[in-house]
């Protein structure tokens, strides 16, 4: 199996880089991931993403967007925010 990066995009574009850590209890993860992909792909400014994960569960994802506005739309999506913080937030 050959691993290839996403095809280069024509500039300008912006990137969002984020990390995650998978826990032993990954119940619901696949469903949440599928829903997040559905939402982000509906964003007209979304270009694609690359993701890698270590055997220990640390993940790094780079998401590409046409502009800051489309990236902000993704960042501000309420379902996306809930997926980041599935439990009660301190504060």
C-alpha cells in the first residue's frame, strides 16, 4: 500500500492543523468521524485533508480550505464544536 499526500492545491489556501488522542474507549468514534466528514465536505471552501495516527493514538490532521472565511465556518459549526468537547466543559 502506497501512502500519498493530498494533491497540491492552487494558492491561495489556508490550513488548519490539529492534534487528537484516541482513548481506549472509542465508542461512537467512527460515527462521529463520518458525520464530521459529511459536514466539512458540504463547506464549499473545503479542499481536503491529510491525517496520520501513531500506534499510541496520537493523531495529527491538516485540513485545507480555500480561505479564512470557509475555515471559520468549519471551526464555528456547532456539531464540530460538540465533537471536540463531547462531555461537560469546565468553566
